[in-house]
C-alpha cells in the first residue's frame, strides 16, 4: 500500500495560453505555456500560426466532420511532452434555432500523454453552407460558423453547455 498522503501526479496547465485562431487552419497562443503531464513540468514558447493536427489524439483517426446546419462540437486542444499540438474531438451535438446546444456536449477522452490547455467550440448555425472539418477548414471567417476559444487548466467539468 502506498503513502496515504501521496497525491496523484498532476496533468495541468499553469498558464493562460490566450488561445486564438491563427490564419486559415492554424492556432496561435500569445504566451509561453507552463504545464505538467503526470507530474513532470514542461514549457512551450508561444505558438504563431501553428498547424493544427488532422487526427484525434485519443483515437488516432481522422476527425469527424461537423455537418451543417445546426450542429456543433467541442474540441480539447493541448500539448504533449514534446510541445506538439494535440486535439481530442467530442461528440457532435445538435443546436437549436438560436444556436445553443440542445443537449450539453461531452468532451472526448484525453490521453494521459496530453495536457489540455484550451477548448475550441465550433458551431455551424442555420446559415452554414458546408460541413466543417478540424485541421482542414479555417478556424475563423467561415460563413455561418462560430468559433469560441477558451483557456483551461485541466479538462473542465462535464457536460458543458
């Protein structure tokens, strides 16, 4: 039996990364990130127009397109121990006429080799004219698509509305 005072090693972000859309399919952060994975500390300098992955870090498969109109999805964005971007896609959920989730979306399972630093919420509203695919479609400026970027310290409580 282990030490009863021992704390499980933390996987946590210690910096507000200021995650935003870069140009086209990229993301940008404005500060150096300080984070830990299973209790080991890492640092990643600010990312400028960093190419987003095209495969899900949890499944290793290509992301599933969000179909239009009136569907949305939450993606957890983070880094691995080498500072490489990793993204996990949650399930696609329907939106109501006002663009709100009908059922609060869950997050995908984050692998223990990744530290979450942000959540990207993508919603295809009533005026969206095409499906949207993470890593392929632009992270801003697409008609009928809204993008919300949030910084996180760990995987937020679920479900998220």
